[in-house]
C-alpha cells in the first residue's frame, strides 16, 4: 500500500521535530529513514504509525486519509527498538495478542489463531520456542517474536524503529536478511528508522536522509552516493 | 568490620522493633488467654474492630482506583499541570494528620463552611462514618500512587504503544498489558495502604468524636482504654492491630514466595 506524507509539521514544546516534510512511498517499497539523533526520523515514523499526531499536514495510506486515525485502527505493524514484548505472556500468547483482543464477531476461531501462530513462528524460525517467556530468550530471538507479533493481523504496512539497534553485529546481519525475505514474501510496504548508513543502504530500496526536521534527500542508495543533493548529505555519507 | 555492621543492624532492629512488639504481646496476655479474649470480645471492642474493617474496606479500594488512575495519567501521558498533580499527591505525607482531620471539621463540622447546609439536609459527616472514611482516604491516598509512579515511569510507554499498534483499545491495553506489568508493585501499595488505613490515629481522632461503641476505631479504642488505666485491655486490642500488621507482611511474603518462579521468569 502506498504511503503519502503531505507537508507535515510537528513541534515538541520548543524545537520543531518535523518541519514541512513531504514524502511519497510506493507500494511494496522498503524505505529507510536515516539521520543523526534529533533529526526527526523517529517522530516521522511514529506519526505514520499513529502513535504521535502532527500539528499540521496530512498522511494517506493509499487513497485514505488516516491523519486522525489512532494507531489501533491503522492496520499497521510496529516493531520497537527494545522489543516491547509482554513479559507476563509466553511467546505464543504475545504473537496471538492482536488476534485475541479482536471483537468476538471478527475474531478468528481458536484453531485458526493457533495455526496462524504456528505459521508465524515458522516464518521467524522459532518453531520450538512458543512456550517460552520473553525473559528466557536472547535479544535476537525477542526481536523475531516482536516481528511475528507485528505481522499477526496481516498488516499491509510494517514500521520498525531502530529494530536492530540493541543487537550485536552478527545477529543484526542475520535479522536483516530474515526481515528482507519476509518483506518480499508477504508483499509489505516497510519503513524503518536507523542512524547507521551502512544498514540503511544494505536494506533499503530507497533512503530518506533527515536533518533538523527536514528531508535533505530521498532516493536510491546509488543516487545518494553519486549525486548528493546537499552538503549535509555529502558529509553525512562520508 | 562486616560482622560488626551486621551486628549493629540486628541489635538496632531488636531494640527499636522487636522489643516493643514483644512488650505489646506480653502485656496483652498478662491476664492470660481468657483475659485477652474478654478484652477483645467486649461489645465496644467488637464495634471498634467492625468499624476499622468497614473503613478500610471503603477507603482502600477507592485509593487503589485513584492511585492507579493518577499513576497512569502521570507516567503514560503528558498534560499541563502534571507537576502540580505530582506535588499534590505528596501532600498527605507532608501535612500532619491532625491538620488533615481539622480540615474536615472546618469544612463539614457544625460550625464549618458546609455545616449548616448539611444539618438542614440531615447529612452527618463529622463525628460519623463518612468523616472517618474521608479522613482515612486523605491520609492513605499517596500509598498506591507513590508505589506505582516510579515503577510505571521505569517501564516506559512502549508496551502500551505495542498493544495499541496491535489494535487494542485503551481498556484492553490497561487490563492485558499495564495491570499485569504493575501487579506486584500494586499489591505492595495496597497492603501498605491497608495497614495505614487500619492503623491511622491522628486524623481519625479529630473527626471521630470518640463515641464509644459507635465512632471509635481500633486505635482510638486503644487510647480510650489506656487513658482509663485499663492497660491489659488496651494492649489486648493493640495486639490485634499488631497482628493485622504482621499478617499483612506475611501475606506479601507468601505471595512473593508462591509466585517466585513467575517473578523470576518475567523479571517483575
């Protein structure tokens, strides 16, 4: 599903977090939001998710204006830097959460939910971990569970906030590949935030570079390297 | 050096805590078990016990609801006046209980601001159950909120945001995510709140009016007996209060022990 951000601004008390930002993302794209800390990349992602709301501007999923819609009704999946798994639920119940809380009439049958959880555990390669609790898993495993949980309600859009930020280099590489494979297999439109340009270039089809609440340049990794639009982009990438 | 420090700690606890506690029970049973039974089953004592339990049964649940609501608002949302609310929650800790009691007399007493209006409408607050409940609520309302605020602040908002992004409503998020995350802190807050609600003396003493068999709670009844030089009976009722405190502590320990695997597994 396409995502369109139109003239979005957001202030946090004193400083502008986003300053008149526009961005158009094609269906099926895998986009990286790259920038130094405080550049507004996380704010932009959270506004797309419906976890924060802009002061002005619009956001559209396909043709639908979702600017006023809360996160719960946007049909997105969100993955947090520190996993945000529910510590009192085992892996299966974490993954099933989004389905378990649906209204009775819309909720799938118990057997269907179980089947879906099994499929998702297979997708993230954690088939035998269903009964474990988050505290009994490694960081990489927890992030896999968080990914499976975010996909349970079959979102069309997947949003990831520094998803590999808390992991070591080896696990990061594995998870990157797994995520790319899942994105392609399901046909998601994905946006992820990172401050690591290697990661942005390795994973993103297109990369938006942010600085002080503005998008400096939005293009493919090759374009950014060959034709940096601003001095900031040039110095940030070297 | 280490032994010395540990020795001092134990000696201090023995002198400050165990010795007085032991004295209470020793004095309570000075006239034997039958003397103790007689003192605590005497009609005025029974009435004091009933009143204390009733007041706690009203005040504690209300403060649990208030404490959770305040902690939730303060830690999971931003709004103007947040700092003011945080300061107000601490007010009962910083104000003498006597003053808190006097406030209610000033407001609802016969010569108070609303006194005349209340009398016209036949509503009794001061020197009756409502006044005692109000004073108890005032004195005990920080316990739950104060226990939860640091805990919920440390846990941050991302668990709740995860639930929202998965389609949960505000209530579902609260029941399935927030409440389980805070349950141990909440339990501890409730137990502390309850212990204080049953033991509160100062504020309740002002608004109760000390009517024997009617508006005397257990701590007030102890004072009355003591002032009448009825030491054995005073200590007998005091021993009941002490047992309530010890039970609270035992209950907390038992719950933590029974759920230790779960606490270790979830890290909470």
